[in-house]
């Protein structure tokens, strides 16, 4: 039935920068609609239509249909007036948005006609099965053991991260609960030792007391007890606000969150992580968990998960253990680049050869360093991982996901005393009892499942697509590097923030000789306004980007070395306290192509020139 | 532009039991797709297509397109094999699922092509504006004051309820925080008094100290402190597991949840609520909040919100205050039945007249009692309300929602020190900082917005649609009442659980003379298996229903009087400890019609007869 394809032509998978594939899109969509309608007609064909020809000819029917037509006219106009043109092959270098996979759009629309609710198997047998398959595909992507791991779709990355923290909190509290309910299994352990047991040790004990698991859970953090004993939740200094929100919601509180400095590459400084953990241990404060990020939201950078894992192994010998959650909402799908056609992690030495075989990059790539290779490889050691199909899965919003290394953890947060599974299928009868949300669209599962069928989660499928986006990002990065613009007697230089770990390029404009950081920030903010919805006329804008502020309250002094490299003094940094950055997520599936990129490069260079001239015209007025 | 319509013909709003409106559906959908593609083409028309005719003629393109075709064939087959036929006008009496509004399906698909992310205004100006409008429409539906209230869309009812509890928890903790940060504003108050301040009092204090609000928030429950001081969260005995999950996640813990008995109508017993609150007060244990339910998940019943509000007013005089959250995930949209064309709550005496004017019921209805009227009316007094568009909004999954009476509460859970709003628009620039989730589909907002444009949230629009579903439910209820089936020498009677407060009908089959509760439960479970996916062949099944168990651990003795009315003794109830109930959500927009219903009634009577015969054939083997 399903064909295996060696060479996926990415251009057949998207609607197209100019809607080039609208013929294919309509062909497929209409076929699916017809098959749905045929299904309605042929369920008990002896039942006659309830909407009769007479109904359809009636005045009120016509008036109602015209009313619908009018409303949809307004909708279409609003969408066309106030949406972002991220479909362009080379003019949109802004938010994390782009073309999404045409087969997924069709799958979503089709499944929406059936409107399954994946909260319960019973109300969506087809799409529940798809979600279960997607979960196992995620697990394989992360290098988790088959048959021992699990995953599911959720609303978004914030919810997945919150669920990861929920897992960590309840896991960490279990030894204290076991001590109350079945003390013989943790005999002789001090509270410090209880709070430093590994996830595996804890689950192995639970395996031995199946009859007591409900009682143990009743004594866990879900009771509301012991939340303040569980220790600190350590996140990178590039902290996303969703982690503060998660700590608030989950009840451990903001006071338990500590940020670890990042290095010049905006990756968590693992030496500082070790120092912090030792400092806490000296005070007998445990570590609830550590968050590593694969693809930071504002920089696209990749934390050294391998070093984090190595640190955990080293500290385990000293009786210290911490849970690892990897926030790969953004970068998770990129692990496909490292998996061969049999889903095995490729040897570093063979990467280039395999990539060549599957046309993953069109030119020799400079992106793939050993650092990045090992960071991705070590993800398989994390307890839980967030991965968002609606980011690098090129699936329409909303589709988040979480992957769990050890399926047994599922029972730690589940509701209902008995294990209610469909016979043989290993699918929860009530998925809502095993996750944060309740009702959820079966259509999302259909969209993700279809995408994974079209593009396997390895080098042959998603690897190629994500490789294309990285190659496009590097083209943009090199386009910016060393670029300068003349505006009157001023020279404006462009400075990328860092070599991209992924497909995001951050950069700033600065006037030659300027040592006033506030002035540079103003220039970049003005530029953002010219290159976004702020000034109106989004649809006529020839170059669009996004922006962010790296400010001391969030970032500490992480941006200092970059700011200094631009010629600003440390005093200037302390005075201004922030640097405004322009930010380009390079997700386009087309910009990897040298000819395409070069055609657009001259156009966007011109557009940037015009924007800068506008800004200086106002400044000089 | 938008037309005002007096008489909405519901039959023009759905695809149809037999896909009768597929012509209209395709016309509208294709027009929207063409308008989208035109938009892509005309953004910078000087840019040429990047997918060339040569690309499209290439072998790899054709192979990839064929691969997509094959995958979609599999998808279509799986969906047609394993989905529920809820589209039928009269054979599906099961889960909370039905036809959804055709304009919303089209709006979702259209907006999905633009793939806006409503987490931030910047990345979805059009659909963010729609979500803001939807929020205000929800507020108007609930009778909240214009300009002082707010709402937003979220993933589902579980998330909305969790957000409600998050609001309640952080609100309740604020007086303790104010005492630490600005003690002069709560001078002389004891801890008990602090924990019994009204929401309005608390917000009025915050209004006076805008410069200290961030510091107050830092000392609130979000810090992780004081969670165990906030008191009990009281829910009806018909408790939905999502409330246990919510208490777990939010960190107050399951130990803070207490269930209040329900009466014979499965509504919270307000006398028992009062007794419980007084009992707690005697021990100086505050009440974090009380949950009222409008449309319980398993029974469709409506709590007496009016009595709950009256109790709060009475207790306020004794220095006791509790937060009220109304879980109207299911029943929220039904408040439209009570609002006239100007969105004013209609006088009870005038209800029949207004309904007649707008054809809300086709016959005199027996549903609308004063109890129900006052319950819906009093919703405007609750602090927060959950409302799910994907339930009685007839919007495809996933679309939940929450409404907040006092917009000032928004700042209590928000992130970021400064208030970041778009100029003039009063729309949060970063909605993700004011709600549980982060990224979310702009398409959901487009779907809900479009539905509300098509059908106003009052008696002229949704009132008529929901009235139709209630009328259909009552037809099914009367169809079941007193019905009996002969199988061999046995007589099987049908007994509805209660007169429906909304559009759900619960019922059981029992053999005449049977006094063995286990045997009755077995019969109903067997019947469910025959009338669901369990026995396979869903598509050929002529009558489909769902089931639930009312068991003592969840329900206490609430089902006892019903069980006794069927002839079982109290000892029998104690021995078996549960009753298996069949459950019909009557959401069909067609079954209200007398002729339609009667046509199906004889068919489903026959189908039920056959199922019972099958069951007894096995029993007698």
C-alpha cells in the first residue's frame, strides 16, 4: 500500500510560494471530501436525506446561505488584510512560521469532517490509533527503546513543558511517599537520599508493589504535600517565560526556579550548572530537574545535552541525581537528520556520505559540528522531551507533543485506579487520564500521522526538509555577514549574533562608529517597525523580520561579549541594560536553493536599503 | 456588509446527514482557497514562482505526488473504517459529538492556510483580533459587564477549568501577599479575614498600588508559598476526573478537594454545601472556591448557581467568602436561549413569546422550568466560567474557552512586569503571558468568530440551534419512557435516569422482576457493547449509544434513590456498588423535527429489539 520513496521532492509537498500546486491541492482535497460524503450517504442507505430539495429551495435557506456567504467574505478580507506573507520564498525572515505541509492541511481538513475527539478511544478509534503511532514514532526519533517508551500529541510546547514538569514533580516526590506507604523498600535512606533516587530506581520499586501504587500516588506531590522539599528547577539563562509560568502553575513556585548562565553561544554553561548543583548540595537542597533546550526560542541555539548527561553520571557517584527534561519544541524534529533509513543514529564519520545519498544538503554544510552532533545524540538519555509538530514538523497550529522515555512513568500521573487499556492495542481507553488536557482534535493526530507517513522521521524524510531550512538559514547568515549599507554619509553594518546552531539567524544593524547602545537599539527597533505589521501595509512590505530584546532581568550578562564585540563598553551595557536584536527564523522550504536565494538576495538588499533610508529621513527631519 | 437575519434556517448550516449540502460546501471552500492563492500570487507579483513547470513535470515530483496520494488513500480508508456515524439524523445517541457548523469548518480550513499563531498579536493580527472579539462575545453571553470583562479561547474544558483554578488559587493568596508587601491596606485583618476577602475587595486594593503589583504577585501563590493555607475546593459529587487532575497539577493537591452530595436531580445539594462550609469555618478552614456545573458531563444536569450565589451573599455577612467557578464547558452556549436580540436576559414571563417569535422550539417545551432559568441567569455572578465552543458551539475540536468577570484578574496571573498591549486595541501583544497555553491556532479563533457571526449568541442564533437539540433530546426521552421490549418470555423495560436539565438522556434497560443489580448492570454493559465500536462493524451498526458507571467511590450514594425506584434494595446497592448507565447526548440539529424523529423512532426501536435478542441468545446458549 504505502510506497517507500528514496528521493522526496520537497516541491511536491507544499502549496507553493505562488500557490503553484493549487491544482494538486484541490484534486486531493476534493477527493477526500467526496469520500467523506460518500461515507455519510452509505451509512444505512435506506435512510433518506433530511435536508430535502424543498428545504434547499426555500427562501429562508437561501437567505441563510447568503448570510454565510457574506460572513465568509468578511473573513476572507480580514485574513488577507491582516496576515503575514510567510509563504514567500525569500522575503519573510521573521517569526517561527512558514509554509506547512500540504498533505497535513488536507489530512486535518478531512479528519475535521469526522471530528473525532482523541480524549477517549471510544469516540475516535481511527485517530486515537494514529496518535498512538505518532507517539511511538516520536520515541523512535529520540532514540528511546521500542516497547518501553511513549509519547502523545498535546496543545503546544508550553503545555508539553508543563507536563514535563508535572512528571518531574510527581516522580521526585515518590520516594517520600514510598517511605510512608512501603517503608521497607527505602529502608535506611535519609531524606536527602530519597530525594536523589534515580527515575529508574523509583520505577523499579513501584514495579514490586503494584497493589500499593494507588496509595503511594495518594501520598505523592499530587496530594499537595512536600512541594517545597523537592528542590530547584534549573533552566538556562535564556529562559523562556513559559518556564516561569509552568513553575507557577505546577505549584512548586517561581522561587524554585534558578537560571544557569549561558556561554557565548547562548548554550547553558555546564561548568556553571555543576557549580550550582554542588552549591545547592552543600546546603542539602536537591535538584528537582534540569532543562536543556534544543533550539532556544530567541536564538535557535542547542544546549550540550551530552555534557549535561555526563555531569549527571559523574554526580550520581556522589549520590546526587537530577531529572532531565529536554525542551526540543523547536529543534526536536531535527534529530531526523542524524537517523539513517533504519532509524539508527549515524556515525559521525559517515554523516556526510549518508547525507549525500539522500540529498540532504545541496552543498557541503558547515553547520554540523561535533558539538551539535553529540548534543542531539544524548537526547535519548532525558526522561521527557517536548517536541512541537507545529514548529519544525511543518504541521499547522496547534500541535505540540511530549515523549516519555519510560512508559511506566505514565502511571505516575494517571487517574483511575485500574489500568484501562483497549485489549491488545496498548492504547489508553481514556487518554485524558494520562495527560494535561482532556478533549482534543483527532484531526491533529491525522495531520501529524499523515506527515510522518509522507516524510519518515529520519534522514530520508524530515532530515531532508530540515536540512533545507538549515541551508537556507546559512545562506541568509552569510548574506548578512559583513554586509554594509550607505545612507547619506552614514555607513550601517550588519552583525549576526552567533553562528547558528540551527536555522535561526539573529542580527543587528549598527551605524559605523556608534558607541551609544541606546542609539543602536533605537535603530533596530525602528527597523523592526518598518519591517513588520507595526507600520501597517503588511501585504506591501518587501522585507519582513521580527525582533526581541535581550535585557538584563532575563538574560543577565549573557549578551555582554556580543555587545562588546560591536564596540560598546561594559559601562554602556550596564547603563542601557538591554540589546534589541532582529530575529529571523529561516523555515522556508525553498531558500536552500542557491538560485532562488540569490534572486531574492538582491531584492531584499534593496528593501533593507529603502527601510534604512526611511528611518534616517525621519531622524534627519 | 454583514446581514442581520431574523430566521436562521439551521439546515443551511450543516453538511447534512447525507451530505446534502456538499455543493454549497465545495462552492464556499473553493472560493476561499482561490482567494488565498490569489493573495499568495499577488504578494510582490514581480516574484516568479519557485516551483517551475519543469519541477512539476519531473519524475521525482510525480513520484512524490503519487506517494502523497497513496498515503491519503490509507488515511481516508482508516477514517472511514474507524469513525463514528454521528452525522446520522437519528441513529446516533451516544457521545458528545455531532455535526459541526459548515461555516466553521470552512473558516478553519481557510485560516489554516495562513496558519496564524494567536500566542502573539504580531504573528496573527487578523485572528488575534477575532479571538479578542470572541472573548467579548462570551462575556456578553454570560451577562458580564461590557468593558470590564474578558475571555479567550483555549485548548479545551480541562484547560479552562485548570485556568479557573489557577485564577482562584492566585487570587485567594493575594491578601497574604498584600500583608507582606503593603500591610497598611489590610491593617488589622486576621489571617482568617484575609482568606475571606472578596475578589472585588482584593482587586480594589491592587488598583491603589499599581507600583507594587509586581512585588505583590511575587509574594502570591505563584512563589510556591502558602498553597496549603488556601482552603478547600468544593465540587459536586458528580465530580469529573478533570477536577482531581486540576488540583494535582495546580499544586493545592487532591487533599484539598471535597465533594458535595448531589440531589435526586444530580444537582449539587446547596444545603449540604452550606453545612460543609460552616463545618470548615468552625475549624477556620477557608474555602478556596466552589465549582458549579452547567451541564454535567455524565448527566447533563444544571447546578443551582442562583442558590450558590445567594448562599455566598448570606455567608458574606458572616465574614465568609468563596470564589465561584462555573464549569459550563457543556452548557455555556445554552445561555443564548435566554438572551433577546439585544442580548438582554429575557423576563421569565416573556420567554415563551420571544421563543415563538424566533421559532426556538417547534412545540411547547416542558424543559424550561424556573429552576433552570434562575440557574442560567445567576452565572453572571461567577468569577470565571468555562465554555467550550467544541461542545454546544458546534465548532470542530479543539476549541475551549474561559470567561473572566473582572478583567483586572488577568493581571494577577500575567507574566511580564509591564502591561504590553497594542495601542488602542486593548489586545494583549503576547496572549501567551495571560493564559495557560502558548502557541495556538489562529484558525480556531477564525472558526469560532465565523460561527458567532453566522449565529449570534442570543435567542435569534445559537438559542434556536440549542433549542433544537433540547427538543430532540426530549423526543428521545419520551420515546424511551415506558418503552418495553419482549424477548422470548422476558419483558425488558427502559427507565430514564431523570428529566433532562439539558440535552442529555441517561437510561437503563432492566428485565421485569429482576432484583439483581449486577445482572442489570451486565445487561446494560452488554447492550453498550452491541451499540458501540466494541463489537466491530461500527459503520453497519443501526443504533449507537455510550455508557458510564456511577460507582460509589465517585458518586457516593447519589444514585441510590434511582436504583431503589427500579426495585433494587439498599443492600443490593451496597453489594454491587455501582450502576451502569446508558448515555445519549442529543446534539443532532435534525432530531427536533417531529417527522424526522418519528421516521427514525421505529427504526431504532427495531434495532434495539435486535440487539436485545442477540444478547439474550448468547445468555441462553
